[in-house]
């Protein structure tokens, strides 16, 4: 898997990725601390353990057989259009575009080609989609979850 880099949010280049890929290497770092410092950070599946995000964040895992998969490219573009809406809902984005790497997430979730998976803070799969979804659809699904409703009532 190629090493991926941050969104270029600071430069105002929403939807544009650095030329080396779409998520950066955080191996050896505390992934939760990296995410808390920058909630728009995109993680490679090899660098994370879902347990790190239990009861803290809602992972969205985007699988594809290649970074060039049109569905993957479209999904990443859609996610980049409204990063604050995702950050407000404690979403962490994780990508896996290397089927030969057999990451723990790929083994657990068993995607076939492109697949987007939304996982709740409780670690349970809440949504699986074989086609890209936009942030509006995702946030509506998240906002219907009991834990998210509780967070909204509490003002989180």
C-alpha cells in the first residue's frame, strides 16, 4: 500500500490530495492522539486497530482494490467535501486499497472490491454500502443512532 497524506485543508484545497496518496504513515504513533489533534486525518488500515477508537470515534472504512478505483476516488471526493460535518460526529476515516495486504480490517469485514463501512462507537457495523455515499447521507444515518441522539441532547 502506498503511504497516504493529509487533506490539504490548511491550504483550502478541499477534495485535493497530496501526490503521494491519501493518508499518512502513523506507524509507531498513538493513532487516537493523531486523530484527536486532526480529526480530518485519514488513516491507512494497516496503521490502526478499531479497538483504539472504541467509544471515542465512528470509523468509516473505505475499501477498494486500487486507489484508482473510480468508486474509491468518488467516495474520497465526497468525504472531503464536508469534513467538518464528519468531525462534528467523531468520524475517523480509514482506507484500505491493497487486497493483497490482508489487513486485519479486510479480514474482519471481508469486502469484495469497493465497499464503504460505517462502524459505530460500540464497534458494531452499522452500515455497508457497495457504492459511494455522500456526507449528507452518512450524517443522516449517524444522527439516527441512539448514541448520537444522546450526544446531541448532551450538546456534544
